[in-house]
């Protein structure tokens, strides 16, 4: 096989890895299902639906989009719904995904808040909530490892060092999040730019 024919042979695989962009109703329903299934946090179910189930993004694209949302003010998953929906279907897509994510749990939580206000002191309910919190931590750890997989497969030493550096700075040394981000964001952008420029050369 000649070098010129290699990209053409690989192109169908790349296209097959991503499904066509969804319509507005499909976006709304997909994020509504994520929010209803998202016990312990929607991120786990959002990644599964977007990357594994619907194939609207690759694993790397999801990581990059979530990284952007993580550095924006506000809840990460809400930022993700707006950025993801807007990327696929413009502003209307962002609104559809955002509404689908918020509307069902808002209605449910309104009802539950009324019930909790009345029966919140019941010991059985407190124990149930404690068990749910443990499951939520487990789900979060699981999705973190899933998101790390593409980075570990590429074995980019610089990327892994940056990731560990941020973890140590925030999780071990307990430095303020804002100060760490002020350093980590420009360093990450600079390193990524230099690495891609080196590959292109």
C-alpha cells in the first residue's frame, strides 16, 4: 500500500466512528434521559450516551469539550450540555440539550423537596441518603478512569505529568483551585500547541 492511499483507507473508519448530528428533539430527549438516569451525577451517563451509545463524539473530543466546560464558571454538566448542543445544532441545540438536562430533575426535585421538608427527620431516610452518597462517589471515580483511558493509551508523558501535577496541587497540597487553574490553563494550552506543532512539522 502506498503512503498516499493510507489516509483514504483510514477515512471510512473515522467516519464510521461518529454518528450523524442529532436533531433538536433527539438532543432534548437524550439529555432528558441522562438527567433521569444520572443518580450520583450526570457526567457518567452523559459520557456513556454521547461517546458509547450514540457516537456523537469520540472519547478524545468528549475529554476536550469537558475540559473546556470544567474551566468555565458554573456546573460542569450544564456547561457541557450548552457547549455540546451548540456545537452540533447551534444555539437552538444548546437550548434543547440544556432544557432536557434541567427540566425533568427540576420537576422531580420540586416534589421531593416538598416530601423531604415533611419527612426529612426520619432516620431511615437519612441512612438511604448516606448509601446513595457512597454510590455517587463510586460513579465519579469510574468515569474519571474512563476519561483517563485515551490519555494513558497515547502515553503522552507531558500530558500525564500535567494531570498529576494538578491533582497533587489541589488534592494533596490543597492549593486554592483558582490559583492552580490560572497556572494550569495557560501551561496546558502552550504545551498542547507546541506538541501539535511538532507533530505537524
